């Protein structure tokens, strides 16, 4: 993984784990990006159960797909859902969105 800062956007380039093809990792990242709206909707509705399950799943899968940062952010979301901390949820969701927007998987 390496970072590149441009004027308009910070990008994080990620090499897929050796045991996973590029397409699998790219599809995982796409699925995470598409799930952001569902997460935001759940935060707006204060659906802590959905948020907790969503975050728990991402926490478990992030590192396996080569994104340990997603695991850390998802753990923060899961914890915030557990204590019903709406402000922390919104902050962590914004962090998640920024990270997902910055990642680019490199074909190897």
C-alpha cells in the first residue's frame, strides 16, 4: 500500500493480497462503497442494530481483503452503535467514506 497526494484528492494505492485476485478485491471495495448509502440511511434512522451488523461484517472482512484501515474504522462504528453514540457514528461514517473514496486497487 502506498499513498499519493494530488491537488484534488488523496489516493491510497493498494496491492491485493497475494492469495486474492485483483477482481475479487476490487469487487469487495465496490461493494463497500455501495453499502455507504445503506449505512447512512441507518444512521439517519438510528437503526443501531443494522449499523452494528454492518460494521461487524466489515470489521471482519476488511483486513482479509487487504484493508486494515477499514477494520479499524468499522470497529469504531460498531462500538459507537453499541453505546448509541450518534455523533461518533456520523464522524466514523465520514471517515469510512473518505477512506473508501481514496482507495485504488492496483492490478498485479
